[in-house]
């Protein structure tokens, strides 16, 4: 079977639903380095044919997990399966997986064609031209085949590394921060390209990244990792709209978290007192149902108005704020609003031109729809997951 045939077959099967017989499964996977445990008792299923992202800050265990799947690290405990095949003790080169690293690891003295052909030739395959040509076409580098890596841009080198891995027909492609060395504009272009290629070939992609936008742009499912465990896993929209912990709420985008107290509970809605204002919350978005809580809302969900000018009877309103800073950032205006209890909240408003920008010193009310509210355990750290300068990779 040629690479093109295998890709077509994988793509065809992915369109009728994932094949659970070849899912990637991690069972009770643990990795300790001396007294430090990088990954703790991890249970995870990655459906065949999916684009799966392990997202988290530096040191959370995501790269260690990837290296164990690749065979580059040996688990302290637990097993790794591809379908019914236990691959835990297989050497890296015997596993049906390939890895694309951030530094690409291309051979500088070989042409692009020969870099891509390297794996097939090493396995003794003599006629590689058709397979290589089809891979070059897949990654859209048809005019670059005769060049060497040093003559290509970073994005083009990344495509070569991807083609070199895919040509070996792995069941799982592991991507370790593959776009980290690219500038912002090129990184965004490559996010779209990686997703296109994954859909074309229909293989399982497992992508490790610390970049929230990157994960949300490409992945079908995201597992947010923190301190060696998965805090929450699901589709990007679910994690963003309904985070289960303060860490996820802060790490995956930004959140305004306000201290509150549950004062009532019905079949469909929770009622929370927030510094004298009554806030309604859908029960499905309430992760605790009594006592002190964090009331959360995303900054772009909040509508800001001059005090007393807007009626939001069907939604949530908190008044008494004062704008302390107004920043124009292109597509939106960012407001910083100090509330009566001393907390400053971020609000993002799209720059549609529908109304003038509000100036610092303006007294304002904050409004948002009840379905955009979520409630988290007040015992959790409200600053968990907030990235600082020292956290940047």
C-alpha cells in the first residue's frame, strides 16, 4: 500500500467515525524523576483519527507524557496501548509513532526531497519517488524539493519535518511544541495548515503546547494539564465557556472571578449574592451548589454602560464600577473597572463604532447574560493558572 493509499484509507475511515480498536490509551501512567513526580496516575483515551492537544504551562507534565508515548522516557508505573497492543516496553523505533520536534531536526546537507525520503530509504525501500512527491504535494512544497533546509523559511522547514514524519505512515503523530520557533503571523498560518493536513491524512495527532490559542484553533479535544494531572478535558468551546476549575478558567483565556455566596437553588438555576447584587447561574454551569463561590464570566461577555443608562432585567448586572483605564487594542477596547469592593475587572468590547469609547473616571454598570456565568469552588485559588512574566517559556 502506498502512502497516498494509506492516507486515503485513514481519511475515509475518519469520516465515518473513529475506530476505537486503535485508540491510544494511557492507563495509570506515572513518571517520577527522583522525588519529583512529573506525571501522576494519568488515564487518557485519544480517539483514532482525532487532533488531540495536551495544553499546560511549563513543568505541567505534558512533554513528559508525550515522550513516554514516543518511547523516549520509560514510565515509572502504568501502561501505554495502541488498540489492544501494549507498546509500553517497545523501543521507540519499533512503535508505530513518529515525533515532530520544535527544532525540526532536519539534515542540513540533504535536499528537501532526500530529507523526506530518509526514513523510507533507511528501512530499505528502493523506489521512494512517488511517495516523496505525494508528501511534498501534501505539504505544498512542490517548488522546493531540490533546496536544502537552510534555504527555506521556518514555516517551510516545519512542513518538511511534518512530511518526513508522515511518510513513514505512523498510526500516531506526536507534535512537541512544533510551532514554538515561528513568529506570531507564521505560527497562525501554520496552525491552519497543520489542521488541514491532519484532516487530509486522517491520522491521530497528539499536540503538546503551552499556547492556548494554538490548542483551540487546531484541536478536537484539549486536555488541560497542571502539576502532572489533567484538570479538565473536552472540546475547546466547552472548556472555554464552562471551565471546571480556576486554573482552567485563567489559563485558557482570561476570566473575571468575583467572590459570592449561594443564596438560593432551583431546578434550573442557582442564585448567588455578589456584594449585594443577585446573580443567576445555570445549574449546568455551577460546579458547586452551596456556600462561598467564585462567580466567573469571560471579559468579552460583559457589556459595560454608563451608570443607570441600561436595563438588563433578563440578565445579570453589577453596578458601582469606575473605569480606571481605557486601552485601544485594535479589534477591541479593553477597560479596567474598579468595583466598590476594591477588585479591578477586565472588560473587552469589540470596536464596532456603535458607540463612543468610555473615558477613565466614568461610573459604570456591568451587564452579562445569565448563560455566560459559571460558578467555581471558592476554596480554589482565584489566581491559579494566571501566567506571569516568570512563567513565560
